[in-house]
């Protein structure tokens, strides 16, 4: 913590910053809301509720500390886990202000992801369904950061990333179709071969949490004649339906993308 930052914080709070010679917030004395204390590890603490010793939370700093891991690990407060293999990264204890982060620092995929889990409570963020305690980082460079509100873990940066997932086709449809969720965006890729797929029938089903609130329509590229489009499922109807006219031989789904949550 540099001198200028301490000076500005002191002026903004109207009181001096207390320098501690131990790690962690004050454990003795009577304090008032807004009091500041800098501990021996350069963590700045703010008194959020007065008392003896009151309630203390860390300021927006400190910075996360990068730590490389190749085996399952439980992160400690303030660690940025650089996963170099498909491992599980567990959060620190659910204490208000605790924070951690993880990044997939290898050729990750949906089949070989980093699994980020909450030791207790839930993970909260864009596209993460309610009551979720585990997400994936399924692509190289995928990363996410969380801070604890005392019970759950609130996403502050990055995004979940499932990596590309192969879909199981139904109703005699043939092709290679994939989907991927990054944050709250669902994306598709791949193609369908015709025949034997029949217009107006579902090609696959998606979980309700990955379906938009309303039906959405996308014109599909094709290498034949006629018109074709995809209708995404709705939360109450999980079937992804394709309709076409004419005689296309292939339909391509790369144009289909939408947000959820």
C-alpha cells in the first residue's frame, strides 16, 4: 500500500489508518464504522460495523497471488490458481470478503476441464443457474474470480466456460452438432445432413436452464435450395426444432447464439 493511497484513504475516512504488526484485522479495542487498519501483510481492513472489536472486511485490494497447481487443490484466501491440468479447485472458507480465482492454463476441453467448486454456499454469476456449487472452465485461458458475501460466492470477473459439448441427435437426424456456454451466452456449431432428418422435428433437447425465456428463430445457412430456420427451445419446451423447404443437403448451425439468465 503506497503512501499516496494511504493519504487519500485517510482523508476520505476522516481518521488515521491504524498500522498493525500482526496479520488480519484488529481483535481488540473499540472501533467505529469506517475505521481503517493496515495489517503486517499489507492487507487493508475496513470496519463495517462498530463494536469491540467490531466487524472488519478487507478493502478492494489486496491483489490475488498466482499459484500454479497440477493436482486438486483447496484455494486459500487471495489465491489465483493457475491450473496446469484437469483438476478441481475448491473455494476457501465462506467468510465475507474472502476471494479466489482460477484459470485453465493448459489445453482444457469439456472432456478435460478445470472444475471450480464452492466449499460451502453457491456460486453466483451471469448464466450460472440458481443453487449451483460447481462450474467448468473447459477451454484454454478460461478463467473466473469470486468474492464471498459471507454465504455464497459472487462472480467478479471472467466467466464459466463449458467448452464445446457434443450433442446427441434425435428423430433420425444425422450430423455433428456442438454447443458451448460462456458466461450467459449459449453458442452452437456444426452441421446436419439431409436426409433423413424431417422438417419440423426436434434435433436435440437442451436443459431448461440453457433455453431462452422466449422462442427465438435463426435462419440457417445451407448448401442447397429453399429456406430453413432453427427454433430454439423455451424454458417450458426443451426441444430444438429445425424446419426447411426445398432440398438442402446440409444445414449449418454456426449462426445460432443467444443469452440466458
